[in-house]
C-alpha cells in the first residue's frame, strides 16, 4: 500500500509515525522545512519539501501509484486542492481534514462528481463527539462507541476499593449473570494485553467492553457508581464548545463561559437552552458565583492550552466532579494527566485516529487509538477466508490481542475462550501496535 500525506503538522506526523511502524510505503509532503526536518530525523518515511496543491509536487510523489491521499494541512483550501489534483492522478481514495463548517456541510462540493473526498473529517466535531461520550460515564477517562453504540469501550482509573484489585483475572467471578473482560491495562508507561494470570492494581487504567444499557450495572461490579452528567459548565464557546453544547443541551443543563462578546451573541442566537455567560472562565469569583462546585462536569475547550489546563485545575479545586481539558500540544498531555485532570483530549490525535481506520487492511469498520496511542481498539467484519472462522477464541486469538466482543446479527456477546467466530461476525479487538499486522492477517 502507498499512502501520500499532505501536511507534516501534528496530525500528519502522527499518521506517518503509525504507518511507518507497519512498513507501509509513506510519502509526506510539506512546504515547511522545519516540519520536514522533524519527519526526516524521527521517522523512516519519504519526504518532499513542496506545496501539496502543486501538480509537480504530486508528480514527484508518484501520486499515480498511490492508493490513498491524506490531506491534513491546517488550511482547508490546500487540502481540497490536493484532493482535486489526486483525482486527476486517479488516486482511488482521498481523505481530507476540513474545519470550515460551510465546506464540511457542502455534500455537493465534497461529493464524487466534484472533489470526491471520502470522507471529510472535522476535528472539532470529532472532539465534540468524544466529549459527549465521556459525559455518559462521569468517572471514565475514555469512552469509545462501536457498532453504532451497541457496545462501548470504557477506560477508567481503578479506585482503591475496587473488588478486582490484587486478584488474578482468571479467578474473577463478579457476576453469575454477566461476563466481564478487561481488554487493556495501562500501568504507568506500560500497556498490557492481560492474561488470566495478570492482576489489577490501584491506579491502573483499564479498558472494558460494555453492552449498551448495561454501563451502570457493569461498572458497579467494580465498586464504581456513576450516572450521566446533568449539570455541565464549559469554558470556551468556539466550534468545539458550540458543537458539544448543541448535543448536550438536549439532555443536560449547560452553561458556557465565553470571553468574546460577538461570539456570545452567536451562541445565544444558535443554541436553544444553554445559558451563555460573558466573562473569563479562569476567574475564580465567576466560577464560584456560577456554582461550579455543583457541576457534574467542567469542560475547558478554548483555543488556549494553558488556559484550559489552569481553568480545569481551578474547577477541580472548587469542587467540579469531573474535569476535561482540550490540549492541542501533544507534549502537554502527560503534564495535564499528571496534574489530576480526569480526561485530556487532543483534537490532532483524535483526528489522526479517525483517519487511520481508512488506511487499514481488511474489513475495518471502526478504529481508535487508546492508552497513549500504544494500543488500538478496532471493529472488524470477519470474511469467509479468515482463519478465525469455525474456531474458538482459545484456538485462534491473535498474538498480543484480545477479542473483547462478538456481534452476531443483533446479538452482542462478551466472549470467553470457548466462544466461536463465524463468517460475517463483527469483532471488537484490543491489540498492541506491534501486533497490528497479525490482526490484519486474520481480517484479510
């Protein structure tokens, strides 16, 4: 497979890093010499210093031989031009990062008869979706939807009183009615695909598959009790804040603190129920006056990373039950986590993860990176030639991976080793990065 990436910023860098580890033929194009230098020094991929919207640059990249073009610069117009040129070079699939809502919503412009972008990915909208999923489970550090939400993968930090602590996983019998499975254990810098001999420790972040409608019941087995957030406060009324609130206000009481007066007018006009406050979201007095201590969640979603981190820490100190911060600089994320914020989201990493699902081999329906991007959870369909067909999971589970769920028609199964996979089944698979090739082989 040959992939051309237009744009060597954080999104392009992360995608190139993932693909280079899997021996995929990658060419990265960017006009910024410093970004190109970073790629050369850190990754084993081809690079071209040039403009992604220049026909001669794509000619040099041998676009005619490419299977996919990913246009992920920070300029929508360059991304769209690159995709238009890729169409001339007969590149089978064009994927673009499109932030402007007017472009993103224009199906005719992006459709097959014109730019032929499939799909267009809006970073702010993807982050807003991630936020709404997180708020379904207030104690979660990560929530991902699979099979259109029929099953969720939930990550959360294990509390000190959880009944699973110190017990071998094979000995757990939390419920006679429900199977319980841990797909990933994140312990400090280590990411573990657990076996029956492994034990869970206090402070581990574990990822578990849960059926829709059984979230509270399943998490209660671990000594954790949580209900969806109903009182929510946001710092920042930009695109992420607007997109998230337009969904959240349907079921929750939402307050938005926005410093820009004109943006406040836009939010008041276009949102239905949310309360819009003109002010500084890092102002302690304002937060106290607006009862931040009574909030189920405080979301810092401005365009300023430092402000988001500080405001979220302040809200946590003042009593907000859950704090979520948007951090664009990936090198800030470990710091934000270490300071005790419950969830830290990167629009760039979420965008890269969303794009990756379209670059995988096999019938990948959905994919997301978790555990600091050291592991992936994917949703895939099993074809008739897969070596899994007709075998139990004990016989055919791929190396360093766990099949966390089997979907047979409308039935969702949290499996044991004795469960069998059939043609047409959809699987939720937890895997480490070094095992991705093994997983792809069983999906081909």
